[in-house]
C-alpha cells in the first residue's frame, strides 16, 4: 500500500514549492493585466459603437471555446515551449469575460445619471471617466475576479509546455504515478485562487466606498 | 431670455413630431411652467434649451445667441438642471455632487468650499449630510441637494423637469414653497416641467399648455388660463368643470383670489 499523501515529500520540496508558486502568480497576473489592457479599450469602444460588439464577442467567444491543450499545442510551433506561448493562450482566455464585463458595467450605469452628468456640462470624455467608469467598477472587478480565478486554474495546464507553476507538481505526480505532488499541486492551485479572489474583493470594496453604505441602518 | 422660434422635433421612426412649430418667449426672471399630458413634448422642449436634444428645425435663442452656435458643454454649465430622479451621482458624496459644476468650471478649492457652505445654508440642509452618499438621504433631502447643485455656479437660467415628482405630497408642497421663496430673492429664469396642473398654477408666472405632439394650446398667466381658457382642450385639461377651482370661481369669480389662496400656502 502506498500512502496517498506523504507530508515528508512536501517538507523536502519547500523551496521548489515557493518558486513554482511565484511563477504561478506571475503567469496569472501578467495574463490578467495584459488581458485587461486589451479588453478595456475594446469594451469601452464596443459600448459606444454597438455594431462592433457582436464581432468582438464572436472572436473572443471562439477563442474561449478552443480546448486549452489544443491551443497550446497549436502555438508551440510558432513560439516554442515558452513563457510567451503560455501567456498568449492565457491572455486569450481572459478576453471574453473581461470585455463582456466592461460592456455590462457601462451598460448598467443609470440613464438619468448619465443625462444629468451631460446636462451639468461634462464633456463626453468626462462623462466616461468621472461618471460611467467609476460606476462600472463593481461589474468590471467582478469580471477581473472570474478571469483571474479561471486563469489560475488554466496555468496548471501550461505545465505541459514547460511552464505551469503548481501544474508542474500535478504533472510530476502523473508521470511518476505518485499522488503526493499531484494532490499538492491541485490543492495549492485552488488555495491560490481563493486567496487572490478574496484580495480582489477587498480591492473592489475599497474602490467603491459608496456601495458599502447602501444600507444606512446596517451598521 | 429664452426664445423658441418655430421649433420642431421629430424623432426617427415616429409619425407625429414630438414638438411642432413651437414658438414661446420666456422672459427674464420668470417661472414658466410647461404643462400637458404625457406625449406633449414638454420635456423634449426643455431639453432643446440646453441642447440635450437638437431641434429638427427652428431656432432656440438663449441670452440673445442661437444655441446651435454655442458650445454645448459651456452652454450647459451656465444653465442649472434639476430632474425628477434628481440624477445625483451615486458615487459622489453630497458635497462632491454640489461641487460638480464649480469644479468643472475650474474654481479654486476655497471658492468651491465657500459656495457649498452658502448653498447648504440657502437650502436648509444640515452640514452633517455633506459627507453622506445620495442613497443615504431622504427623497426631500435629495431634491434639495439637486437644487443646490443646479444653483452652484449661480446660473441665470434653471431647467426643472418634474423636480418634485418623486416625493410625497407633503414634502412636495414644502419644496414648492421653498423654491418660490428662493425665487423671490434669486429672480432666476426658470423653465419648469410638470404634468400636474395644480403645481403649474402654484408655481408659474406663465403657463404654457401643450397638447400631444407638442402643440401649444395656450400661453398665459395662471389667472388668464383659469378665467379665459383658449379652447376646450384647456378647459378639460385644467379641469375647470370640477372641484375646488370651479367653486372658487363661481363664488368669488375671482381667479386671482384662488391663485393667492393656492400661493398662500407658500408663506
């Protein structure tokens, strides 16, 4: 009988766990930041120019449905077993969620608030930056949270192209028929997702102080 | 002060124009109330004054200049605007809301703060409310903040679209009274939109009664509307055949007295 989980193995590999955790975080954050840098202007543009929204959703939707394994395999001939290959794949999976939430967040701004802003003499750009975007923050951050949690899960797949963060342990365990690293990789990946999600929730509520006071008597 | 000349507005996809060939002169320092049933284009008419809506034809002149020749952003900063749902910015505190237009106009911090103090005193708002968010206020308080915000840069013109429509009758009456008192001091040119005839009679120096499709049926002082309605539509709309108004007219034959009685609640 082999043990399901050997703690001693974990203690022997602490340094490696730390390094892979850092890589996992790097792969994730970079993908979400780049994804947001692409999605934000596209979402703002699609909100204003509705005809543009459908094709954007189709393209990012198709990207989203490609199996991750296939996508990384298809990219490898061009970019090798590299960080770049991993990032291209990870970024493309964030786009659909992020663009959709940018557009939905802007759509959710009440019409009378926008009109009042215009009527008081905000220019179009001022309406966007001072009124629409601050009010869209909760929905946009919700999108960032989903995209981040999804990406943290996907990063493990990039272990197959020599990246992978905690995915490295999952793969290691599978190759050696040794359950400890597989379980460790999976649990740490989930743990990372939960922690990052909580942190983003904190960021969100610090960005929208007015939301916390919606119920005057709650305190 | 404001002059609409044969103004027509047709929205695409509708057979009947929202406003048809409307000509009205709104004199300086008066409250002109646009009143009529829904679909009479009263709000559309008001929005053409600050270019939230562009007329299909005709001209709108504000302070002697065709609005089509004015930059809409700076035009709007010079015209106060209050709407039914107030449109306070939910992400900004009361103080930040009131300070919106002065900030847009680039006032200094100290000038902005002084003005905000003045305004909350003028509108009888508690200074403790300044750091609250709009959703923490009562309906009446929100309306006051809306009026304070509209008055912030002391614009000569105010546009008010059913400003007291979303509050209960008692609060509405108090807000109406306060606005009339304020107007005694400020002498703004106010365009006031409502569907409530009683409110129109109470608030107006002149009433413009609009029919569906933005057709002007009568434009006159409240006592003239009551004593000399221009046509059947006005008679029906004002509701002369019913209730208190008729009684007062029969007994005293004195529309001015009736208006004084209605206004009496103001003091």
